[in-house]
DNA sequence: TGTATTTTATTTGTCGACAAGAAAAATACA
DNA sequence: TGTATTTTTCTTGTCGACAAATAAAATACA
C-alpha cells in the first residue's frame, strides 16, 4: 500500500475543479441569506486563507458572481456585495410579474410527467417550512419551487432570467421576514397548490392567471411592507 | 521630459485593467460574427501568446463569456464556442418576440428625450449599412438599435436578457445573410422608423404592436430560410 | 490650524511555473 | 490483426510572487 495519502494533514485534500464551485456556492448562499449584507466588502486574500486555497479560484468565483449581478467590482479597488435599489424596485417587480406569468404558462404547456414530482417535492418542502416557521428555508424553497416550474417550461432564456429575479427576491424577502413574521405564507401554500393543479391539467390560461395573481400578491405585500418601514428606517 | 516610455519595444504597453476587456471584446465579436464558428476550440495558451499576455486575464474573459452562454467549458478539457441549437429554436424565438414587445413598450413609456438621438443614430447606421449591403455591419447595428431602445426603457433585467438574445440572433442572422442576401432589409428600416415614431409619441400600445409585428416578421423570415436550407445541409 | 504634497500601506491585476486529468499515441499481448 | 494496457502529450486548474493603482497616513508648508 503506497502511502501517498499521509493523513497527518487535516483536510488539504480537495478535488481539482471543486474549489471554484465551493467558493461560488458559499458566497452565493451567504449573499442571498443576507449573512453578507449589501455593501459588505469582500476581501480576496482573507477568503483565500480562510478557505485554504489560492486567490485564483476565488477570483474566478467572484467574476461569476459579478456576472450575475450579485457583487460589484470597482476596478483596482474593493469588491463588495451588490446593493439593493430599494428606491426603485419597480423594474424588478415588473420583470418578476412577467416572468411568473410566462414560466407558469409555459410549464402548463411544455412540462413532462416526470417534472411534476420534483415540483411537488419543493411544494411540500415549502409547506413544511411554513409549518415550522423557518423563514430562511421558506424563502429558499419558495424560490426553488418556482425555479422548478420554470425548468419544466423548457425555455432556458426565461429560466435564467427568472432564476436571477428569484435570487434577488430572496434578498428582499429576507428583509421582509426578518422584520415581520406574518401569517400570510399559508395563503401562498394554497396558491402554489392551485398552480400545480393548473399545470398538471395543462390549463394554460389558468396557469397564466394564477401566476400573475400570485406574483401581484407578493409584490403588493412587499410594497406594503416597505411603505410602512420607510417611515422608520430610511437610514442605511 | 522624463523618458519613461522608451519606445524601442513595439506595443508592450498595456494599461492595467484593460487586458480582460480587450480579450473579452475580441472573442465576443469573433464569436458573434462567426469568425469563430460554433464548436471552434479555444486554446488559452495560443491566445495568450497571440495577444502577448498571461493566461490569467484570458481565463477571466473566458469565464465571463461562459457566463453569458457564448462558450462552453468542459471541465479539465477543452473549451469551445457554444453551439447553436438549430433543431429547437422555438424557445429562442418565444423569448425574442416577448422581449421585443416588452422593451419597445417600456421605451415608449419610460424613455427620456436624450435617448432618442442615440436610438436615431443607430437607426441611421443601420440604414447606411443596408444601402451599402454590408451584412456584418447591418446585423451589428440592428442589434445595437434594439439594445438602445431597451436601454431607454430602463429595466435592466429585460435589457440584459434582450442583449443576450440579440447576441444569439446575430449569430443566427449571420448564417442567414451569408446564404441569401435578400432585399427585405429595407422593410426593416421602415419598421424601425415607425417604432421610433411610436416611442417618441409615447404611444405605448402602438409600440407594443410594432415591436411584436417586427419580431414576428423576423422570426418568420428566419424560419422560412431554415425550412428551405434544412433540405440541403442538415449535415453539421 | 488648515491645506497641499509626499510617503506608506493595502489591494488588485498580471505573470510564470507546476501538477492533475484526460485524450492520444505507443506498446504489449492474444 | 485486434484488443487491452501503459506511456506520452497536451490542456486545464491552482499556486505563490510581484508590480501597478489607489487609498490612507504622514509630513511640509502657509
């Protein structure tokens, strides 16, 4: 037995292409869960020594994140978590509502039987998170649920834009649930169930209508919250 | 005069942050103009010595291009120009038509006076390219024209998806014009003019209608072409 | 004391080198 | 001659180091 693997070193064993993905996933989650709030500085060197790797894979992960708009990079200067433009959320809401509609509609049109169990799975995960009042899981599984619907619609262009919007939505909702833990999520569970039914029945118009209503519901709630909050903490 | 710039060396002087952008722009143009056809291998080392720089900035440009779907990277193996899925262009057309509509509509709604000269500028560039029958310029300025309209609509989410679609469209149209140099571009010039008029008049419904018609016009033409061509060169 | 200029420090952008992975080539074996 | 195995080659992924660009600190000067 050739002892190439001298296990006196803790965990320096990392597979070759895995470093970038590890950093990317880590930072992405921390950004979307607001562990890294908007504006947080991101230090390459610090990350490198924390994760015990060179700056190169970290840099690559940062480039990817910048491409998705999750971080901003000032040339020759610091890089930081992208800010949320709270003062002008309308473009975001417009895009979100349209993508909700289009992806739900396309799901009713193009889904395959094997897609439904996956969608139902996320639906149940979301319902469970609502039961246990686990806000973070609730937000993440809600996004996963709608992303799965979008996938079943089989239009990669819409799916990728929608994913980006859902990501941004995770950050916004995170603020929402951290201020008020409202009781309305049960309503969302019911609406999700209705959407699944429409998709399974291939009822395109109903899916469109439900997607639109669901989206406008969310938008309205969030806008209401911000209207209340802005009276207090405009500071930031 | 301090002679820091000893000009015995040809062009080794490159500004610090410019390498990545240079490579990115170069490859992007070559990909979109089909100078690098779909499937072309991209060799980092070769590019590095051709452009007289290290692999690092080239790598970063490739990561960005991969993020936009213009190249595909097989782990630990080659990276190559992304293929075009000619067999299933429908998702592309669906997304394109919707984005044409939405961006033109939003332009009519949200544009500012200073946007119009920019849009008209690309319009004239396009008209000039049609006059001189310069296919490559025609394709590029057409994309720039619609991108400018999208910008004036001021929804960055729609704009970035539309840009990606227009890029992909450049590659597809490139094939079109290289096979047949049709005479229909003049029609597009007229439709462009009508769109500008609707935007300037802030006629949202007209803009929506024109955007949709224009998009469907293009889609129909391209589909017609491929129907003809597929009888001959299914090979690839 | 307040402003302008120089110096230091910190962080990024780029480089050359090396090793891991996978394909291609070469060899062994039937 | 055809298949399996080893060797070689080639490309990528990662590393540590250095230099440029900027910000912060320190100094000079009024």
